[in-house]
C-alpha cells in the first residue's frame, strides 16, 4: 500500500544502487592501476569517466530529493547515503590522480592488499544497500567489520614499511613524501566507506 503512494519519478534506491556500482567500479579500476603501475593510462581514464558519471548521478539524486514529497525512507538517510558514496567516488578520483602524476616505478605490496580489501568493503555496502531497498537486513555488518579491521591493519603495515629505512637518501625521502600523500587519501577513502556502511546500518535499524 505504502509503495503505491511513491511517485514513479523518484527511483531513489535504483539511483543509489547505480551510484554504488560506480563506486565499486572505481575501486576495481584502482586495483587495475596497482596491478600494473607502468600501464596506468587506461584505468586512470576509466576512473575519470566514472567520476564524471558519478557527478551527473549525484545531481539527479539531489534534484529528485528536492522535488519529491514522499520518499521510501527518511529524506536525510537518502541524502547521507548519496553524499557518502559521492565523497568516496571523489576521493578515489583524487587518489588516482596522485598515482598518475607521481608515476611510481614500483608498487608497495601493502598498498595493493589494502585496496583489495577496500574493494571488498565497497561491494559489501552494495549488498547492504540492496537489502535496505528490499526492507530486509542483509546481515553483512559482522563481515564488514572484519574487512574494516583487516584494511586498518594493512594500512598501518604499509605506513610502517614506508618509513622503515635506516639511512634514507634524498630520493627515498621524495618517494616517502609522495607515498604519504597516496596513503593519506587511501585512509580517507576507507573512513568514508566505513561511514557509508554505518549510515546504511542506521537506516536498516529504522526501516526494517
């Protein structure tokens, strides 16, 4: 009965799931970059295109929110989910730019492992969001927290490895400064995806 009252022109969950798919495609493209650093051009272009698609989609979501009186769940929850996803998309784009500009000759192993876990976390938010759209609990919180802890540990390992140089040369110092920027953005992405999962969790508690 309630679903029948919803305006057909406000497919909020479809738009949010499409936005989540862009987020997951971007984490996947970031993994492609880290699989083959010298051949970064194609995945970087893919990330740039996806970021532009994400911007267009975010505008559509905001427009629907401003024009729709009845929403499937609280308007604030829909907005927070879309904003968390949009922020993560923008941050992935910014990190991709750093990787492209710095053109690292070699990969730091913990970096790839961390992004791999980040990719799993992003996909799991999609499962959680799908559950919310169907008014059910996907029971993914425990799995997400396990991935979050692994990601946190790998991030710390990467930072420790980066600074574990007994007598760094000037080129080592420059390299550390560059990787510090990348790791800083990686941590920001991780925190934002964690926020996204928490936002979805809160919405599930209120609506399921």
